[in-house]
């Protein structure tokens, strides 16, 4: 979808200190093969704060950066990949209470690792319908007993942290030119495999092991079938988002990508997009790890805080999540 008057007015992140790969090796949390294959230098690890608590901190920073007040916010969203710390609980309302207060709608948007981008798509349409501003937050903490951050999903190292953006009409540091989200439900079973439905979380295996369900799915459909559909899904949304923004790939200056390991980045993004790592957030992301639903918001905050954004640049935010879903948003930096 194309937008003319939706802007990113502020962004922010809250990332705990990173544990280096060397320290993780020393503690026996990972192995040298995993470190070499992922290319990770470190991963942010919470000292106890939950995902929603870190989302509150990120949301406050994004709001401060936007120059808006809490009363300007017409919508709050919260997205996460993993457990939020309480059962049958409205995490989005907690984030709203801690970040802005007020009585506007607070909604949790779940789309696994694509949750932040899904919230961006929904909130942009909400503002295009006449509302003024929205605070979009993400936050995750990956820890035992449910997650082994280095081993639960080979090729991905899970990181703790929060990230947020403020969308507004009328102006901001970046104009949202377009966003497209697509899906392919034929790949839904990849993260379900042939497991039966369970009556409670983590009953089948703990910590989580994505390899188990992925292998079962690939045995059923074949690796080439799955890979071809994944590549096609990613390519379609990127092509569509660029077309909506009236741009071709060469016009994009910076790419904000998911924080996966090096091999996944090569096969999923660098080679298919024809983009060198230097034009992406990879070098920074490999010292952070995969923030669940918040990679794109955190990457954008890093680009802005580190002074890498310049007026006139075009920036693409690209996401992917189980289900499967893919996303691409095109931004034009205006200040």
C-alpha cells in the first residue's frame, strides 16, 4: 500500500548488555561451529527484565525522540515472538500504561518474527483513516527453560531487548512511502511439523527445538519445494513495495534486515537482493542477535542514533516470520 502522509516521527530501542561469543563459548552455552556458522560476535542478554518491560523503555525513548506527547497517541501496539511473562495477560495494556498511559486502544499484534512489521502495516492504515499518531512497540526475552538462545533454532541466535517507533501524520524524520505484507500458508506447517496439538506450553519438548518440526515438514514436502516458495514470497513483497514507492532496487541506499546468522543472511537476503552487507544493518546486528519481532525497529533506531541516516536517502525495512509471512516497507529520510 502507498502512503502520502504517514511519517516515522521517532524511534528507540532498549538493549541490555551483550554477552560476547567468546564468553558464551567459555560458559558452554554454544560451540565453535555455531559461532563460526552464524558469524555472531555477541548477543544481548537481559538481567531479568521481561520483553514487555523492555518494550516500555523503548517506547518512552521513541516518544521522546518524536517530540510528541502521550496525549497525541491514538493507538499502542505490542509485538513479541516468545513468552511475555504472564499467562492470559494483556501485555499491550501494560506497555501502554508504562509508556504513555491514556485510554486509546492497545493491541497485541502477533506474527512471530514479522510482528513489528505487521503492526507497522496495520497502524499506517489506521492513521491513513484519520488518526494522528501511534506508538508501536516490540519486546522479547529468550531464556531457559523454554529457550536455548544459541541452539533452539539453528542459524538464529535469540537476543533480548525492546524496540519502538512512533508513526504520525504531518511530519517526521522519515516518510513511509509504501509497505507490503504477503503470506504463504502452504508453509505454515514448518513450525508445527507433525506434532499433535498440546494442552499447555512446552509440554512436548523443552527447550524449544525448531529443527524437530522443520525436519518433519521437509520430509513431507521436500526441501526444494519449501525453499522455492520462501524465495518467491520474499521476492514478491520486495518487488511490490518498491513498485508502490515508484523505485527500483538500485534506488535503495540502506536495508534494515532481520538479525539472523550469516548463512541465513547470505541465502535469504544478500544474494537474492543483490545487496552487499555494507549497505545493511548486518555488521551491527551480529553483535546483538535476533530480537524476535523487533529487529527492524531496533535497526532503524541504530541507524538514526549512529548518524548514518541522511536526508534524501531511501531505506527498506524487510521482515519475515513463520506462517509464513514477508514484509517490506520503503522509507524516504527527510531530516
